[in-house]
C-alpha cells in the first residue's frame, strides 16, 4: 500500500469512517471503525495529516489523535459540503473531508484545549439559563393575562409578576395561585443561578489581563470582555481586523457578479454568542450616547446616528467594535477615544 499522506475522518457516535489518500491523491484506505478502535488504529498509522469536520466532539478527538504524532486539522462543515459527490453517506463525507483538507487555500479551525472549553462552558450554561428564565417570565405573563393582569415585557418587570402572584388581594383564583407559585419558585431559582454565574464572570474579568484591556472599549463590560478572551481564536488566526469581523458574521453577505457589487444582510457566520454580545454592547453605547465620547456630534457614530436606521447603526458599531477588539488583541494597549471633527 502507498504511503498515506492525508486522512479524512468522519466523526459519529459509534461508527467512524476513514478515507486515506497518498501523495498523488489516490484513495488507498477506506475503513469503518468502531469508537473503541479509533485511537488504536491511528496509533499504528505513520504520522500524517488527519482532517475532521469541526463539531462538538471534534476538539476532543483532535487532542487525542494529536498526541499520537499526527497533524490534526479541523475544517468548518460549510467548507466540506461542496466536495461531497452526489449521494451523502459516511464514506462520501470522509472522502469530501480528505479532499477539502488538501486545498491550499482551505481555512482551518484552531484546536481548543480542555482549559479553553471548560472556561467557555460558563457562557453556554448562562445562555441556557437566560433562555429558561425568559420562558418562565413569558409563561407567567401569559397566565396572568388570562385573569386581566397585564405586565410589560422584559426581565426587569419580573418582580411585578412575582408581586401579583404573592399578593393575597390580587383577585387570582386560589387554584391558580398554587400553580403560579411553582413558576415563581423556578424564576427565583434561575435568577439566583444566573447571579452566581455573573459573579464568576466578573471575577474572571478582573484576573484576565486581556479582558481588563478590552473593557476600556465603550460598550464592552466584564461579560463581553471575558467571552472574547475565552471564545475568540488567537488574533494571529486572522490577517487583519476585517477578517475577524467577518468571522463573527458582522459583514454584509455578497452576491456580486459581472463587476457589480451586491451586498445583503450580515452573514451571521462564526461565533454566534460573541456576535450577539457585541451587538448588545453596541446598543448600550447608542442608548447612553450622551455619556460616551465616541457618540458625540462630529464623531463617526454621531454622524451615523443622524442619517442611518437604528438597527443598521447597531450592527455597524458592533463591526467597528470587533475590529477594535482584534487590534487590541493583536497589538496590545488600551482603547483611545476618537477626536471629534471640528
């Protein structure tokens, strides 16, 4: 058998598919592996390039296979799809991964360490709890509406919902109060757990040197700064600041042809959590623009607010914040406020 140069590994829960090629690109290996056989198989294979699609379990396998001396590369699934021929199955997927890995211009995902994945878990869990809190608040609002109790939307009004349920003269039926108190107890528990996670994030922000520097940017607080420090790839992954903003999905989607440039909505690619947090941070700057030097008349943001729709300005500011973040990550230093035009 010819020497194997590149191997495409299609990950699964139990049955993995392997596709290997030699230096001429000829297929010399096609094999199915059970989960328990994967590390044993690659331990016997001479060092080569092992490519996988980036997914939830890919970083674990990349670390374990990398310990065996192989060069492991993770590819975004969207970049593998064009190489799948006709029918989709495990063998075709493994072949497509192997083919994509050989492209000289292919972009790869950096392998995360266990420490990085562990640190990022606090943000995933916090997002889950916030979604659950929103569900409980909406359920309370909906049920109270049935009895003529109307409360404005938003988590800031959750205390009003709790007060109505606990008020003995609110006029709610006794049978409903007992059930609604179950939702109140769930909401109180979620608020407490979210508060603990927020305290943990604030503590990490104080200890992280990069997060402290990022917090000098208007609109970036402990939560966003710590999330960027943990979730964002190393700055050297990107050639320039625009590439980082594009990775976050904050640049317009192009559908240009024939020399005509056609731009659409943002691509919404990359790390969803960071994109959402940056837009929220940009919104906070716009809401409190009277206290931010970056939003004074004569500045870029001040002029944008005069002539562009609010949501467009939020996304544009988030894009600008992403570029500033990359510059601080790549070059060090802290944020310097712009000078307003005369």
